[in-house]
């Protein structure tokens, strides 16, 4: 059985969706959830679903290598970022190259980069007058949102959309596709 770790910073609805999807799978399970925010709801969601979940700080992520060591000690095969807002350090990118993925709530290469996350992305899409948005699942490299694209799905931006309605439509796409894409990546590990 393959082991999946999820890194998330906030609410964790994607994390929960992925945990639930793989709870009925034999080939892989989410065995670890890590967050850079001690109060993140994702930690509570994971704990409620019986998945080990921990907070880590900047030093443990960027300086001491403790996060990387934990991923290795727990024999993690695939690292999944789901609403995770810090740039991944080079040692983790290198150790997991081709085995670390992110989801972005827009059609990259548009609307990506540092500071572009969550509602900020949807606000920019609306302000730009786009008629289409979507999701991008991509490999993680040393820069924000610039690794090779694995999968994209599109949805319309409707004339009367606001932040809430667009975010909801994009989130639905994420719930529909992220677990399935992860599942196919697992098949190829
Ligand atoms: C998701 O929409 C995800 O695509 C986005 O944060 C949201 C997290 O929601 N990620 C980024 O913007 C990364 N740049 P969730 O915590 O409910 O899963």
C-alpha cells in the first residue's frame, strides 16, 4: 500500500475529500496531514477521520529538515499540497521530485505565482473579466505554480458570478478531479 501525505494551510475541504476517497481504497491511504498553521481546521478534520496530523513551523520546514525527515520516516510515497501556502523548500522538492503535486484554483499559467491563492485568485479572474476559469493540478518545483501541468479542468465564469459562486464552482471541480488524478499518479509510482 502506498502512503500519501497532505500539506494544507487552512480549511482542508480538499484534504478531507481526498482522505475519504482513499479510505475505501486498498492501493493507497492518506497516512499523514501536516499544516503550517496550528489552528488550521484541516488538522481537526484529519484527526476526526483518524489520520495523524501535526503542525510544523518555519524552522522545521526550511532549516532543520524535520518535515522532510518525517515524510521519509513515515515512508511517504506521494506528497499532495491542498491549499498549502508556503513555498516548498528545495530539499523536499528534490527528495520527492515527480512525487509532489499541487492544485491551483485557476487555469495556470494565468493567475498563479506568489501571493495568488484561494479567493485572491478568484478575485483576479473576476476583475480580469475572464469568461472561463478552472483548476490546474501540477508537479511542484522550486517556484510557485510553475511545475509541469498534469491535468486541467475548465468551468465557465458567469456574468453574475461573485467571489462566492465562482469559488464554489471551482471547488466542485477540485473535489471531482483531485482524488482521481492522485489515484492515477499512484498507479504509476
Ligand atoms: C483550494 O481551492 C486550492 O485550490 C487553493 O486553496 C483552496 C483550499 O481550499 N490553493 C491555492 O490557492 C494554492 N495556490 P480547502 O482548504 O478547502 O481545500
